[in-house]
C-alpha cells in the first residue's frame, strides 16, 4: 500500500541528472534532447529496423518494424507529454526552468527506448526464451529463485532498462536522465516481485540496485510490490497502446488479414465521418485503402492522444499519490475513443496473432532460438570453475560473445553463473531477426 499522505513531486520526477554520469556537464541541448539523441544514435536502437513488430521476416515494406513503431510511439508521446506539460504549468506544478516542451521531450525519449531491449521475432522471441529456461530450470536450480525467474519470465521491458542503465555495456551505454528512466518504468517491480499471473516487469536482479537509486531520486512511493508507477510512465504506456493497436489493424489490412474497409467500418461513427452520397467524407469509400487508412490513422491518433491526456488529468491525484490501480492503464479507463480502439482491437486480436503465415514463421523462429540457446548455454557452469577448464564449446562461445565480457564476469566472481547466463541472454536478445536466422543456420552447418 502507498504510504499515507505521500504525494510525488514534479521537481524530483523531472530530475534531469544523468544516471551514472551525475557530474556530467550540459551543452546547448536540453538534457532530455540529449537523451533522445543518445537513444537515436545507439546501435541497440538501430537494430530495431530488423526486429519484428508483429509480422516476422516480412518482405512488404509497408509493414511496421520495431523501429518504425518506436518512432511513431515517440511522436505521439511527445504530443501527449506536451499536453500534460501545459496542464502542469496551469496548475503551477511545473518546476522552475522547465517548459511543457521539456515534458514532451522526456516522454519522447522514453518512447524511443521502450522497446530497445526486445529480442528477435517480437513477443514470440520472448516466449521462446522463457520456454527454453522453463524446460531447463532443473539444470540451474542452484541459482537463487529471484535470479532464475529473470530467465523463466524473461521480458523485453527489463532488457530495455538493462541497456539504458549501462549494466553490462561499460562505457557504451545510453545512461539517460532519471526522469526518462522513470518514464520507461511501466512495471516498477522485478521478475520475482511481479504479482501472480502477471508476466510483465521492468528490471532484472542485475538492475535492482540501480532501480533503488532511481526510485529514491524520483521520490517514488514505496508499495507492497516495490514502488508507485512514475506518472510519466502512464504517458509512455498510453502512447504505445494507442499506436500499436491502430498500427496493428492497419498492418493487418495491408497483409490481407482484415478487409480493406475494416478501419472505416469500425471508426467512421466515433470519428463522426459522414460518408453518404454528397457528404464531406464520401471520397473515403472509393479511395485506395492505403490512402483511406492513412487518413483514418491520423484522425484516430489525434483524437486518442487528447483522450489520453484528459484521462491523465481526470485521474491525476490518484496517479500522484500512487493510489491509481497499478494493473490498469489510461486506455482501460476510457469510455471515449481510446476505449473504442481497445474494444475493436480485442475483437480481432486472435486473427492478427494467429494467421497461418505468422504461426508458421514463429514456430520456425522459436525452434531457431531454442537451437541458439542450446548451443550458447552448453557447459555454461564451466566458465565459473577455472579448475575444471573450458570446454571446446565454451571457448568458441566466449570468442563469439566477446572474451572481455566473459572474462570480466569470471574475474569478479560475484553471482558468476547468473551473470554469465545474463551475458548470453544479452547476446541472444540483441540479435535482429535476420542475424538470428543466419546464425542458427551456421550453427546447424547449413551456411558459412
């Protein structure tokens, strides 16, 4: 439960201090603009161009990748953040020296980073990693329970946070501001602390100490699970919810999974579009489906962004005191356009995620990731037993992942096996769809 009479404060929530580089000087860019630039120019972000959003290994260039999805979420997040910035300004709660634009940039940066840790093949990649470790859990029973659940409940959200706070990526991490880290922290608990029946969490045990530091800096309210959600995380989540639902429908139309008129039939009424003979939007009936859907997408996103901002304002006190339902989202509270989008998406989700092509490719992707984990996790316990010596497979995997990464963990000895496994999962989850496919073929001796 939230501590009584506690309320979060925007002076702390918008802390522009850079994590891990607290003494770093500023330049002509705002701290949050620097966050945006750091994320945009990172290799982790660049690889999202060849990672699945929903439809794996698609040759249709109109279909979204994780990269295009992240850019679009960031655009919506910026608008949503600025709207809330003006709301805070009107309430005299915006800290001195900050503008609504700064709030928009902080949310924009968080949105750019929200999927940066997603593994190849999207959610099916997450499921494959979890399933492999569940099947092999007995082999790692000596790991503390809170460490083993990081793998059996693997989640891309936690890998995103891991990349951001620089753990395991010495000298090359993104190290964003505390405010942006808070805006990414949608599930402020670890895999072990996650509520029963909930697979989502925001950090691994390797980042637990870092998250304690972030929570303290931002003034998050202690809760039964861990802490209250940072208010900006609701905006990051809302931008993602708006985009993926609308874009998934649009992509499904492009793929022929849904009828070309589906978006118009579903949203003409809530968007108040008049499509009868001689009426203002009659042209939509005869327009090319891409032109029609592009128009509808713009209308939906604009209206949904304003709906989400109004929902944040409606539930503002509950959000600021940590009493807003942690299992809920702004979109779930909507009876307006966000609620309509959510309801329509719910009716076709099964068709989107279980099309024949998608199911076939995901089975292949799952088997491929199983094979990669079989190979890279072979004899993993021997890295931490110098007297035993490395096997031939160990030496080859060490060379592939990077001797400096493995050797630094072994030299430290602290939670050695857990951290070695985490380094292997870093490697696997960082792969693009194409690289994972190619490497699997090579491991099977089918390509050179």
